[in-house]
């Protein structure tokens, strides 16, 4: 199954104490790169989240955003540092006296001072919280996977159509190739006759045959045509395969090889019609290459 690297997925999960919501957004990337945004106090779940995502997503740059809501007292424990509060209060009083500043030292001012009030995660049930978060990740991955599969199917359909165009162009080249030696022989014979002019000398057939044979050998594109047909067949097989390993890297390699064969055909054939077909083929191969960059 062809899957796109881009997509979005959202998933929720909950137990009796807390709930988690996960959103996954992914774009194209040569390798697998994952970024997890978690509330700071739940940072212990980051490795588990990445492992869960990595099991399903092999390529692409994925941003995973996690939010957790809890009604449990243990998840909302607040620590008040009375010693720090007293020191801040004393220091503020001293500043008032030293600079003759009036005003009230309010509860909000003290509570906002660094380290006066902070949350505690010492008593959190890390295992239970991680399980809820990972369950939400799994649900988000299913939603994410559906979007990637739908887009992948469209890409596969487009690539299938383009392989047909490429193969049709290759058929035109294959049909033209056997004619090249005789076309070259005719042009060479006319050129020699033109050079000999009115001398009436006959065109040396043996020498002409040697030159044509050399040209035929240099311009032979049979191997390139066979390899290109093989690459097209392999691409179709990959596009038609079921669920399995990601196909993007394989398709990328095949596109490079197809482009290499097309270039060789163009350089060896030395024929305007074949060159025209080859340029059209390279245009289609480039479009295939661009689409393949979107595939996992």
C-alpha cells in the first residue's frame, strides 16, 4: 500500500482519572524525524510516545502534540515554599524602607515569585498516565494513517498513469530504433555522393557497410530499452503491492535508474525523433520523481 508522508490525525483516550488528546502533523522528510510536545510534568512519557509513533511511521517529519487533563488530586499537587515566601516578603519590605516606596505587598505578588509555588509530580502514577497518552497516540495514528492512505492512493493512481505514458513513448522509441542503421546508411551514401560530385566514382559499398556497422553498434539502445521496461514493471509491482514496508526509497531509486536509461538512449540514438520522445519521457519521469518525494 502506497502511503503519503503528509497528513494529520487526532486521537483521544481516558481512564477513570485523566484524559489525553493527541494531534499528529507530518510533512515530507528524507528520514524519520519526530518532535513531541508534552506538558512539562508529563515529560517522562516522551520516549514511549516516540516509540509508538515510530512503529507506524517510517519516514517523514512528524510533530506530536499531547495535552492531558486530570481531576485527580495527585495529578494537581501544589507545593508552597513558605521559607522562600518569607524571604521574598522580608526583602520587599527592606526595599520599601530603603527607597521610601509605598504600596502593598500582595498575595499575588508573592505567589508569582520564583519557587514560591510549584507543582509536584513525585506522586504521579507514571505508568497509568503513559498508558493513557499512548492509547491516545494510537487513536491519532489510525486517523493519521487513514489520511495518508487516501492521499497515497491518489499518488499511486497518478504514477500508474504516468508509467503508461512513459511505456508508450518507449514503444515509439523501440519501433524507431531498428530503422536507424538504414537511415544512417542512406544519409552517408548521399553525403559521399555529394562529396564525389561529378567524378562518377562509385560509392565504396564495403567501406559504407563498415561505417554503418560501427554506427549500428554505437547507437544500439536495446539494453537500455530492456532495462527501462524492467524498471517500469518493478514500479508497477510496487504500486500494486499490499501493506508492507515503505516504498518511497525503492521508488526513488527506480526513478533515478529510469532517468539514467533515458539519458543514455538520448545520447546514443542520434536521431531527432527518438530525441523528441526521450525529452517527453524525461518530462514524465521528472513528474514521477516529484510525486515519489511524497511517498513514505
